[in-house]
C-alpha cells in the first residue's frame, strides 16, 4: 500500500564523468558568493555517508542535481568551493564503501548506496530495498532482536538526509507494514522471519510499480488538444505524460525552466524525444502564460496531513496563479511520500538548502534565499493521483491514518 519518490542519486564517480554538453543543458555559470552563515542548518544527525557538500547543502539537493543531469559537475564543484573544501584525503564515502565492502560485514548504508545507483530507482525505494536486505542478512535469533536491528537500520537511513521527506516516510511506512506480523502466529522464529522477508519484498515491489499505476489512473484527465503546465522534473509526471503520448493523445506541454538547477530543461528534452510539443518558459512567465493552460501537473517531495504538498520551490506560486484563474492543479505522488507532517506556513518545516548562482557577483552583505522547496496548502490543489487511487486533498488525512495504523 505504499511506494516511490522522485528523488534520485548517483555516486560521486558518476557525477564526475564528463557531461554530454551536446545536449545543451549543462550549467557552467560561476557561483557568486559563499552562502551566508544564517542559511546553514545544524544537523543533529551527521550524515553516515558523507559527501563534500553535505555540511552546507542538503543531500536532497545533491540528489536532484546528480540524477536530473541538468547541472554539470563543474557547477557542483563551484558550489563546493563556495562553502569550503574538505580536508585533503577525504574521499567520497561511496568509493570508500565500495572498495572495502567485500571484506566488511553487511551494512545497510552500503546496501542503500548500491541500490541508489540505479538511475530509475527512487531514493526511498532504494532505502526500502536496503531494509529488506537487513532482514535477509540478520543474525538475530528472536523477533525482538530483529525489530531492534531493523529500527537501527531505519534510523541510519533517515539520518543520511534528514531533509528528505520521502526517505523518512518510506522508512517509517516500511517499518509499519513489515513489523505488523506477530511472531505468535508461527511455530518458530525462522517461520516468522520468512514471513517478514516476504512482506518486505512485497512492499518493495508495490513501491517500484507505483509510478505506472499513477500514470494509468491519470489518463482520463488528459484530453486531446489540452495544454499542460509542469514545473521542474518529476519522474512520475514524466511517466504520466509518456503514457499519454504512447496512447496517441494529442496535447502540448509548457515546461518552466525550474531555476536554479534548470530541471525543466531536462523534462523538455525528455518530452521532445517523445515528439510531444513543448514550450519552455522562464519561471516568472507562469502568470503570463496561464490563460493558455488547461491544467497544471506537478510532482511532490511529500504529501502532508493537511492534504497539501511540499515540492520544488515555485510550486506554491504556480498553484496560486492557477487557482485564481480557475485552472485545475493535479499532483502525482506515490503513497510512500505520505508523511506525518502538518506545516502551518512556509517556515514550518526543515529547509533543504541549495547553492544559488546569479551569474554576477553578489555583495557579501546580501542574504541569498537557499531553500529548495515550498509548501502548497490543500485549498489550491484539485486532485492527487496516487497508487492508492485518485484522492481529493481532504481525503489525504484519512489515508494517512490507514497507512500509519
């Protein structure tokens, strides 16, 4: 009953591979100035899989940059230079883990690192696969020991990036789903463990298939001749549009540029490969173009208890404009992104920090907003397409209760 996220990761070696500039979507503008001290976040749970940018810039944002493939490795290197270099000799943890994993006992972080290298696998699904591996490799002899081991592994994964809503929600839902099985139902511990492994594998398969389920559910809402506005790059939204194109529906798409990482460029490239008519908009042209739009389709980093969503910065203002002009706003989100959060305003959640560049020097006294996402309240959303079904925002809280019972 749960599953999948649009956040993805490549290891540092993949980030450093030469980028294909022929695609025309690499970004190489220098960063302007160091991030102001006021924008840094104290992380009480240090990242167990350190990355050169993690202390200042959220792994959440590095994930988007790596897998969306729009920003170049040079740009991330400049961001690293802006926040300060690591001491010489500190290598990427992925490389270290891979080099020594063969001689080490099982590690949930190593397993997570291996799964998250798959380009089409969401970060949260990689965590679910890693937790399933914890059960298979456990040396525990009682259910209590196994549950404690699983809980520690879940906490380690959640601390990998404390700003990732889907990662935290995916781990929590996995724990709820798998540990519902009682050892009292079985004659011995081995039978109970086998049952846990079966449930873990089932959870992972459901999570993996969620994107296609959402794509099928949304097709009745896309009609011939419509114009769809999308924001940033969401793999589940791309799947929705790809399915519509494969069904021979005639529609066109407006893609926002998605500054500062220009993820809209990536989405426009993918749609162009499908021969879908695409127009690229600068982010500030949303209101200007809204009268041509029939509907808005966005993804979500998290769906919260109010029925609202947390997503890439700019989603809130797009929803406001669409609502004022009576345009429906549809959200495509896997149910493992349903999080037990209830933000009351934009500042009522831990920000995911990101590097920002403006192409010109910025005075050191000027503060730069580095948050990577915003909160869109439920009154500006029309429907949510999930693998649990098509939901209104008011129904989300009921589904959350069922998921976390």
